[in-house]
C-alpha cells in the first residue's frame, strides 16, 4: 500500500472568539500543512507513481495560495468579521472557532471535494503544535 504526502506552508491571522486564553487576541501564524494521499494498493502508474506530487501542488497548493494564504480566519459569529469586511478585508469565516483542528478539517474537506483520495491532513499551527484530521 502506497501513500504520498506533500507539505505546504502559508501565513494567516486568527483569533478564538469566546475563549479566555491568549488566542482570544488577533494574532498570526506561519502554518505547515501535510496532505497525505492514498495510493491504489500496490499499484503505480506508468511513471512509477502512486500519485503525482505535481498534481498535489497544482490543486491543493494553488487553492491554499489563493484561498488561505495571508487571510484572517474567524468564527462566523465573531463581531470582528463585520468590522474587517466593512474595512474592505476578506476574512474566511468558519462555523466554529478557527483552531488548527478546524483548519485541518477544512483542508481535508476541500481535498475530498475535488476528488482526491486524501488519507489525512496534519496541520502545524506552530512548530510544536499539530492537529490532524482523518476519517
Ligand atoms: Zn493562534
């Protein structure tokens, strides 16, 4: 059984709404994401690949660059969302707080949506803190 993974990094801002810890304040991270794609058993394509890293870069890498990089993530009900939108910003709004867990799941779901056989998404919010989403 083969699987392949590619890492992507991007920068973002967020805050956790209705949370007492330091992350209630608006701040930023340089995230590292690892997206793992499941191969088809032991079979490889005519190039000897379970999945082409270049395809991962062209699909998920481009989506991360265009949709997630240098954006602010907020909970939908965070009042800061309206302030930023009124100021001409385009925050990414999530159903819950924009934690590493939620972002790992959102990336996983996008991979499923575009038809990738995603196995898991690891999301490092910092060098020492990682959340993983898999089904
Ligand atoms: Zn944070």
